[in-house]
């Protein structure tokens, strides 16, 4: 299967374990983190990842739904967009 990448962003109040929770969930779904960046600002974090889901155990819609359900329980906002959609939305 060809590579299929998504952009995962996570924003919220910083606390211990946030990065671990999100990356563990991605791994459990079969996603492979290709690149990652995290910034901290006044107690808040902004995390952005490029994730290869070509070998994921679920399709894109289920991958997105399962990751975004974390935000209900964990107190942060997660967004998952296909790489092509992300680039189209953020072009100049």
C-alpha cells in the first residue's frame, strides 16, 4: 500500500504524560510517527506530528475518531487531517 500520511495536532494545558498518551494511542492504532514538533508557551503545549497510517489497523475515519476521543477524557484538543487536505487548507 502507498504511504498515506496525516497531520495530527494536539493543543492543551501542559501536564505530565500528554506526549506519552498521544503517541501510545497512535502506536496502538498502527500509526508510525514520521516527524514531531512540540512547543511550550506559558503552561500550554502545541504538538504537531506527521503520521504514516499506511499500515494502520483501521481506516482514516476510524483513526481520526479514536484519536479525537482522547480529548474528551484527557483535556486537550486533537485534530487529525489527511496530509493533502492540510496542505490545501494552508497554502498561500
